[in-house]
C-alpha cells in the first residue's frame, strides 16, 4: 500500500509528532510512505529516513497556486492508494485538488475542536463531500464540528491519536538528574508544562495559578516550562510582572521530554481548547500526576486518573495543582490506562482497517 500524508507543517507540535509516528508505523508494516508539508521549518521528522519528506512551498497565500501545483503533480507521479491529510490548510487543499486530480481515497483529519472561525467551518462544510472520510481526534472535538455545522450530522468519525509509548516510560533516575541539572534541593516540588507559547495554551492562566499557589501554599516549588513560540517575549514579561522570575525556568525546546515528565510532581495543561492533547497522554505514560483544563479531549484521556478544572480559572487550577502535588505516589494506574487506549500499535491497526475499507 502506498500512503501520502499531507500536513500543514512539521513544526514542533503534537499533531506533527502524531503524523510522523503514524508514518513510521505504516512503514514498519510494509507500506510505502511519503510526507508532504505545506509550509514552515521542519522540526519534527519520522524516525525512518527512507520516508521522504517533501516541501510544497506555501510561504504565504500568494504561493497557493504553487503549492496546489506541487501537490497535484506529486499525487499524479506517486499515485498513492491513500492520501491522508491533517489540519485545516492541508485538508482543504487536498479536497480542492481532487476537483482536478484523481485521488483513489482521501481521508481528512482535523486535530482540534476549534480550527478557526465561521469562514473556515463553512469551507469545511462546502468541501465535505470531496473527502471519502473525515475524522477528528476526540469525541468532543467531533461533536464541536457538528455543532458548528462544519460537517453534517454523523459526517465525522473519531479516531484517537496514537502515541509511541515505547518512547514515554517512567524513568526512576530522572528526578535525581533533573535536580542536579537545575540545582534543586530534594524537597523542591517540580511542576511541569510542555507546549508551544501560543494563545491556545493559555500560559497566562498557568502563571496566574502559580502566583496564587505561591501566596497560598507554604511549599518550595519550581515550575519548568518546555517549549517555545511566538508569545515567548510576552510570557517572559508576564513572569517578571508577577514577580515569579525565581520560581520559573523556561527551558526552550528540549529533546528529553520523557525524563522531564518522569521527574515532575505534577504535569499541568492550561489550554483554552485542544483536540486530543497528546502531551497529556505522554505525561500519564511517564506516571505523572496530571492537572488539566476541561477542554476537548481531556476527559477522554484523564478519566479518573487526574484532576480536571474549568478553563480560564486560575484559582481552580491552583487548587488542583496543590492537591496533585500532595499525592505521594506515581500515577501507575493512569499510565496503564493510556497505554491500553492510546498506544500507537492499537491506533495504527484502526487506521489500517480504515485504509483497507
């Protein structure tokens, strides 16, 4: 089977990692695989170098016809059995290309409950019939698309993101190594957040919660944030303004996320919206206690194995962090739960079944 994955970009994000891991899994099962991306720098790649990664050259909207031509020619030359697109720009472009370019089977996957305003949702609806199958990554995200009239009723399936949990396991030496790296005393509680600095992730909500925690709880702590993005300067100024500079370490991009997750006392997700936040699955797989805002997909991940709080409520977020910090054991049951539900091997089989239909 020949598969072409098409994605908006290959930056450092959850959807990008999911697509690359899925491509690796399909390659390992004997499929021929390529990945085409529309724009941006390549920060996430598949493990197998045999999987060709192809830039389509969408630098800005004026390059749309170039990207259209590049993807159309690629499909004609490669002649894939499956074109599987991910994220709104890739989904819409792949659908429109089908008007002029034969595609044997087109599957379009959204990765969020909110992929833009009314115009984008209208474009999804108008082009819906150009895809053979449209999916989203959580039940709540699927329902959101139906409510926004982006898809007809029962016109979208839910298939969860698969996570390569061979890469995310508890490391019993991690805490000692992190303590040494950042010169932390053994009694200092580690709070961890991972994700790009974007409005969606609502780091101001987390920082305000940390300010409340500092005033309310008499415990030594350090907040580590791994990630980068367009709002970094704003976040740095906010940290200074809240007088939290001594309590927070901005790590930038890190290649040892599983070690960080294994070392923390609590992992926090403070987002305003998501699709299926795979970073939460990864943290739970590393046996982290977790606290997350009640946004799309979160309850489907956490179930009974963590704390869920209202979004944009720093007081509730702070209370939940304090509660989670005081749990004396690792989240072993949560780790087993996400392995049984989201492991890449399980999800890859579901995709293979869908490809073969």
